[in-house]
C-alpha cells in the first residue's frame, strides 16, 4: 500500500516557486521584446510558432487546473499511426 500523498497548500507552492516563475516570465518577456525590435516582424507575426506562444499565454491567464497539459498539447505534434519506431543506436 502506498502512503496517502498530501497535497501541498497553494500558499506553500507560491512561496516555493515564485522566484522561478518570475524568472521564466521575464525570460519570455525578453524574448518577445527582442522579436518586436527585430526586422521582418511582419513575417514573425504570421509564423505559426508565434501564434502558439500567444495561445500558450492565453492558456496561462485562464482558470483551468490543467494549464501544463493544455500547453504541452498545443506544442505537440498530433499522433501519427504511421510513425516508424526508430532503430536503436549502438
């Protein structure tokens, strides 16, 4: 039998992760700033990757308890039954 796993309180999660979350958000903001200052911004605006980043930011603003799952799916390729199993590397 597994011992009962106790959930960590939301304030404790905030306390333990605030600085890391702040750092990651600043990284994303800096990337977006660099993109906006670069040339060919019209090309970047039409890029599907930019659309995914902006959609991920919308997901983060929502109330869903499964934000990580939604963002993972957003950036994942759809399953393809024709994928070949890679050969092992020796």
